[in-house]
C-alpha cells in the first residue's frame, strides 16, 4: 500500500505540477460549486480551499432517504472546510445514465471526485480516465474490491459481505431458520453481496426475491406474493429503504407483523420507528453521513497538502436496535443518520 502511494507521488512530481499544482495554477477555477462554505480556513498548503471544487458522483438521487444523508454529510464537510461540493446522482437507477453522468463530470475537470463504483466494468474505465488526468478520486459506499486497481486514493464504507454475515448471525440468534432476502435492485453488486453474506451468516435456508425498488407499490405486491408462496419463512431481510418500507406495509397487510423476524440494511424514518416499536429486529447503519464527510475531507486534504489515508476506512456495520433507536431517530431528524 505504501509503495502505491509513493509511486503515485513520484509520478505526479515527474509529470510537472500534478494534482495539487494544477489546482494552484487554475484548474480549480472551472465552475462554481453549489455548497461553498462560509469561511476559507485551511491557510497554507498548495492551494486555497476557497478555490477547491469537488464533485460527488453517486448511483442514487439526493431525494432518496439514504442518499439524502450522504448529501448532508458532503454539504457539512463543504461548510466546515470552506470548499465547493457538487452532488450528482441519477434517477432512476440506470447504468448507461450513470456512465454518461460520470463522463460529463470528468470532462469538467474538477479538483477532486468522490465516487461510488456500483458497476466496476461500466464505471471503472471512467475512474481510470479521471486518475490519468491527475484528478484525485476517493471511492466510497461501493467498489471496495476495485479501488486500488482503479487508482483511487482510498475507499470509505462497510464490507458488504461481512455486514451480511453479521445480519445473518443476529437472525439466527433470534431463532430464524428460513428467511427471505428481498433485493430491490437486482444485479447491483453491493446488494448481491449483502444477500450472499446473510445466507452464509444465517446458516439456514435463504430464498432471494427480486422486486422493483423504483415502484413502491409493485415492490409491496411482490413481497406479499413472496410471503404467500413461502409460508414457512420465519425471517426476512431487506437491503435498503426501497425494500424495507414496502416490506413493512406488506407484513401488516399479510397479518405477519410480529410473527416473522424482520431486519434491514440502511435507515429511513419509518424503519427507525419500526425498530423502536419492536416491529423490526434491527437496522444496519453503514453511516452514510460519515462516508460522504470523510470522502470530501480526504480529497481536500490531498489537494491542499498532498496527504492521504493509507488503506481503506470502514464505517459499518453499526446495528440500530430497540435499545438505541430513539437516539438515532433524533439524529435522523437532523439528516445525520
């Protein structure tokens, strides 16, 4: 890992001015961002923070409960550091749309990019292109297995398979032996990994069920059908709010609320209230606010001072249960959890 860092620095030095130097000599002047902080701060270094523009490229819209927390973290970092941060995300989820979005961002030559790489085959070449143009990249949330070979500075997020394993273990401890895994975006690698890890951790029978997370009514109906077709299921895991919120409605409509152990990845207000009320066993928080905040902070530190973390930074899994749900609800109202 250290050899990679030294090698990158030597390359930037040999190429002339490199990333930080390019920012110093005017690259940072391209385009005013949306979230400039109220103070410049961070005196010294290679470039003024007031001239730094970072773009956060994601595979989810800011209107989504999960991604709104990511955006809040990025906005807070921008305000604290006195830089510009722009959030870009598609709606609905569509890989060709995301590819176009990422390509358009790289073409504007920002000073740094924070990126989720949900499909390495489709998005990896764009990340390599950014790095080859001396645009530093921090990957977060998805793409953990590929950040080093794509040339990113670091990765911030949870290990999805291990998070799934821990979820499965908790379900098993609660007596679950036969579970449904509801996938609201089938084919998205991190979600597939969560399901796979859950299967391994449970050590029982797990059936995967695909639903349309972009259509809450269709997702609810799909879960109702799965519950009818699998009467022996005594547990269920969803992989995010787009699956969990319809699942809550489906359980109530099917009369199985309370008789079937239910947990989910990620948070939403309805999820937290369900955990607090004992309708859900747990919710897994990967701390998206922290992911975005650290991604912006690490990029700023690298652009200004040439300093970066060594290795990846894990932000989850953090389990929310009935015991700590109220505290998390309070922070959720502030857009932090």
